[in-house]
């Protein structure tokens, strides 16, 4: 049950809200501006040759930098690797071509440090060398290059000592897959060459781990153009790749992919089957409705039943209301939570009385929150107060934020949130900024103006971040309409 509860919450957050601020590794709520959209890709220039050998580490640049000489001519792998590391720490953009040239170094250790050095440059000139590094013969170098390409846009960075991290967590993920909720913010434009590079890396059969990392990256970058290739990967015989592809498709929310995944509800791999139950619901594949109902009502495996309930909850079809109402009284708290979410999306007024009764006796906080979400969707003001109050919770704050983000997509509901922007609780103000970042409209900008000067620095930054994202969304929508 612990597996699915975490999985369910993570997928909810990944779809409805949540993004990674620059420099954070796993936190869904951004607290600082994400990297700006990069300029057009610039091909790397050929490496230059230093005019004189080094006499001491100096802060010179370009062809006069003695570290470049060490990178090219150092007699040991350690010397060349240390030179690459120091060039990355130096941050001199003019040294990128020399680092790019070192990607052909015979030492894996050196090439690895070169990729980590390129990760320090948030410059478009670093993209082409990193794309090249995704084709390296060494698995670890490829994985770090993939992570660095994705991190250029998401702000997430590969860590030193990555080899042990990858091996340790891949083994753990096999039985308890936990999709992360990282994705880029609205308005960030990704170079198509990067997307194509990741698609190629995902298809590269030399390393299952690199393929999985590439699929994960495509989801983080919201790569709609990669959806057909991700559908193919979701049908892979490799469980980890299939599940990561399903998670990526859930983030991208390409509804055309939903019907192409319905067959996975019959997968012989129980983990793929469970993930498919949730993903087809997220993608609103209504062709899956009969099968999901059958799985929920007839399967004995409880975790699979929970997954089917989540798929049904995302669909929120009125035909499932009797299942949801009955689910409110299940002995399984995950089922009760899914039932509450399903009733929120079905928004059937006839379910209000049963919800009121269930929430009054519910002891599990997450299930109760889902029921409050449903009552809020039915227009209950006291339930909205409770739902907003949960934004201050360290445990359930992001789930409450996800629920409010979905509700706020209704233009009639959105103004109901504005009074809460004056809450004395900083966490409530901060998370409401994120809600508006994803669901706010033109009228939300004036509301955020007040918080842009909030005495709490994190709240003020979140408000500015939200304003930028809203403008980017509005501009994108205007361009699309004009087109």
C-alpha cells in the first residue's frame, strides 16, 4: 500500500501542478525562477592551441588558459580530469570548445569530468557537446550527459559520484517504482535537437539505464513530439523502460496516446499493468472505462484494484459514481481517497450527502482531503476553507495544491481563491502562487502584484515566478490562436 499511495500522490502532483525550481533536486514547488529559455543552439568552435605551457594555475581565458593545456597534454588521466573539473568551476564560456574536444579523450574518467564540467555552463554553446556525449561508449557518461541536457532546462543537475547512485536506485526502483514529479515550467522552449537526441538515446539498446533516463527526460521536458516513441517504449519488454515511458506520457498528457495504451491493461507484468491503469485515466482514454471497472470489481490483487480506482477517478465518468460512493466506505484508505477524487471530477450533486457523512467519520487525513476536494467541487465553502488550510501542511500541502490547481481551471472558481492570498500563513500564500502559475489568467496578474512585494522573500519570488509563467502561457495561447 505504501508503494501505491506514494505513486498516486506523485502522479497527481506531476499532472496538475508542481515544477522544479532551479537548483533543486526533487521538490515540486518552485521557490526561485527556473532557467530562462535558451537561445538558438550555437555549434561549438574547434579547440584552440595554447601559445605557451602553464607555469601556474591562472585565471586566463580561451587559448591563454593553462588549464586547457593540462586538459590536452596532461600525462595522467587524473591530471586531465582535474583540469576539466577546474575549467567547469571557472565558468569561462570561451573554454567550452576545448572541453568539447576532450570528449574524445581515451579515458572514461576524463570524459566523465568533461560532461560534469559542461553541466556548469548554462549556455547554449554547451548543448551540442552534451548531445555528442549521449552517444559515448560508456554507460555512465551517456547517463550523465542525458541528465545534464535535461537539467539545462529543468535546473536539475547530475551529481558527482553518480555511478553508485544510479546502480543503487535502479535496483530499488525495480520493485517499488516511484516516478518523480519534475517538469519544466510553462513558457520554457526546448531546442528540438535536444528532444531528438533524447529520443535516439531512448532507442539505444546498449544501456537499459540510459534508455530509461532518456524516457524520463522526455517527460520532464514535456516533449509532445516524442509521444509516439514513448508509446512504443511503453510496450517494451523491459519493465523499467516501459514504466518510465508511461510516467513520461502521463506528464506530457498527449491524449492521442491514451487509446494506444489500453492494451497494457492486460499486461502480464503487474507493475506495468498498474501504471497503465493510472496513465490511461490521466490521458482520459474513455475506451479504458469498461476494463478499469472490471479490474476494480473482479481482481483479487489489492494494489491492482487501487490502480484501477485511480484510473477511474481520473476519468471521473458519471457512470462510475456508484462505484465511487461505495468506495467511500472501503476498508482500504487508498480506495477511499480515489473515490473522493472520482466524485470531485464527476461533480454529481446527488453524492453530496454521502460525502458529508463519510468526511465526518474519516480518520485518514489524505482520504479526508480528497473528500473535501469533492465537496469543494460541489460548491461547499467550508470544504474550500479546509482544503486551502491544508496548503500549510508539509505532508499534504502539495496534494492540496494539486487539487486546487485543477479546480482553478474553472474560470468561475478561480476568483474564490484570491481572498486567501492575504492569508497570514506564508506556505498558503506561496503555494497559491504556484496554483495561479498553472491555472491563473489575466486577472490573476493584478492579484500577484500584491505578493510580489511580500515581506517573505520566498513568497515574493514565487509570485514573480507565477507572473512570468502566466504571461508565457497567455502569449503562447495568443500565438496559437493567431496561427
